[in-house]
């Protein structure tokens, strides 16, 4: 049964059925055309048959119809041409005498005179069909001629060119011929068209079988399975669509694996980053509870300050996690407004200058005197600038330098933060904007950092259809920059 479930086999059987149907229809049409041509030929050949016979029998009916006299003559004519039936009609078409093979009586006693009159007109179209008195439901081709009957009575000699006997013989032969032809057609179709069709359709559907096999292999886990094709037809299009679908599924699976790895890493990093401040808070609170009455006021205050600092660090980490989650899930929509990047850069510079001086880091700025306007979310852009500057200061050793620059050119504004630190190891650069990034070269996170600042900054810039660019100078520091489209200043 599986053999007949194959697409190529079913297609071949369908083709064979259509071929047989068309063969039968064609044969029936051919037989019909052949029969019509035979009738037309028969009528043309016997066009003057009635006229010739009328001359032979006219002397026998001139005094009236005497069957004893006319019978032998008509019988002789029918022996010579047994497929005809002869009728003698009066002027109105009433049958006065008929001569045919015995066994079937006439069913009506008159013949429609109009086809006879049309036949007698010169140039009448052939074939013409008239009444068959033995079978009134069926018209037959005929030959006719006028004849004189008795004293000045006009009538017609009407000859049906295909008698009932001929019809029976022709019907029997037709059925036998049709049956024989059908048998041969079916046999030839099964032997030649069927077998050749199976091989032909198997060849034509070979590529479909390849597509089916590829889908089955892919379903069973062979995710690298692809279909090689260079054809431009529908099967080629189907193969290319499958390849694209497989690539998309593989990409999604890889993305899911990466997301799962990131989730595991996130859980591990969050657990580690939460554990440190919680352990610090727990340790100092336990110390206060156990030795509170033996600690001096200065020690008591110092322990509480440490607990407070750890609490602030913990609160900052949780806040940044929530912020990053909102950015990744597109819950943050930037509120765009036009503002001066020059003023914002100056404000950020002044905010970080005291902290940099406290760490003995030289913080400088290259901010142009002219105003550079952009259209963006001022709070989010300020967060990015602060994150980049804070990250640069924390990664710069004492006596080092950090510089911010603002450039306005070609209709855009660029903000750059550079430091004189150790730079970034080349293997660390692809991971800079991942959550909880810890430099593989250092093995630890900068002091006070959560590892989320760069990830948050990159997500913010993506909301503004921009990105953060990194330029690394090994042993001489690094620089981070981003661009925003500028807004022309309206002159008043």
C-alpha cells in the first residue's frame, strides 16, 4: 500500500486515468465523425438511386399499384442492395406500399414530405435526414424521386438508405469494435503509458523526493541539512524557502542557546554581586549585635557607614538590573526634545571633576564655544555620558588623565571619552557591552562598578538608532564615542 501512497505513483495513475478518459472520448468523437462522413458519402453515392429505380418501376405503377407485378422487381433490387428499404408514397407522404426485410412492422403510415421536397431541390445541402417509418424516433438519410401513380396521381419513391437490418448488424459490429478497441487501448496504456509514466514521473518528482527527505532529516535532528538547487521553477523556489527556513530556525535555536547561557550567567553574576554586599551587611550587623556595648562610638559609626555604603551599592545594583530589563524589553520610550549637547557635556564634566581630582586623575574637556543642538531624550543621553565618564575614571590609575570631547560636523554631533589607562585586551572587546562584563585581562570588575553600565548605555543608544564605538590603544588607554544627528540652530 505504501507504493500507492507515493506522490509519483498517484500522479502517474491520475495521468493514466485522464489519458484513458481522453482516449475514450476521442474514440467516441472519431466514431461519430466517421459515421457522419459515412452517412454523407452514402447519400452522395446514392443520390440518384431513387430516380433510377423510379424509371424501372414506373411502368408497373402507371395503372395503379399491383404488388404482384411490382413485388418481384423490387425484390430483385433489394437483393442487389439489401441495406435499403423502399416506400411508395402518395403526394401527401402517405405510405401506399413498402418493401423491407420481414420481422419489423412500420410504426407510422406516413412520411414527412418536407425533407423529401428539400432533397429534390437542386443544390440542397447534404446530408439530409428524413422519417424512418419503422423507427419514428430516429431520422435516417434517404434518396427520393417523384413518380406517377395511376391516372395523373403524383407520388414519391422514398428509399431509406440504411435499413433496420443494417442498423442491427452495424450496432453489433460497433459494440464489438468498441470493446476490442477499449481492450487494446487499456492494454497499451497500462504497458506503455503506465510503465513509462511511472518512470517519467519518478524522474520528474525526484527533486520533490529530495525536498521531502531533507524535511524528514531536519525533523529528526539533522539541522545542518540543506537542499542543493539552482533551478528557477517552483520546486527550486520551495527548496530555497526550506533552506531559508532552516537557517532561520538554526539562528533562533542558537539565539535561544545564547539566551539560556546569558540567563545562567546573569543568575550567577547577580547571585555573586548580591552576595558580597549582603554578606558585608550581615557581618557588620552581627558584629554590632555581639559587641555593640564594647565598641567605641567611632567604631560604631564606622560600622554603620560601611553597612550604609553596602546598602547603597545593593540598591544601585538592583536599580540598574531593573533599568536594563526595561530597556531590553522595550518598556522605555525615549522622550525626544531639542537641547544643547554643549551645555549637557559641560554639566556632566563639572559633576565628575571633583571625584576625579579626589582620585588624583586629571579630567579635561574639549568643548566648542558654539552650541551643538540635538534631538534626543536628554535624561537618557545624560545617563550614557555619565556612564562612559564614570567607567573611564574607574579604569584610569592615579596620576592618569581622562578627557571628554564634543565635535559638531557634517550635520551630526559626536561625544568622545578617552582615558590613559591600560587599554582593553583584544579578547575582551567583543564582550564589553554584555551584562556583568569583567575584563578577562584583569579578572576583576572596577571598584564600585556593577558591570551593567556599558550594557545600559548601549541599549539607550540603540533606542536612538545609534551605537557606541570603541577605539582601543593597548597600554595607552581607550576611547568610547557615540554620534547623534544634529539639529540646525534657527537664527533670530
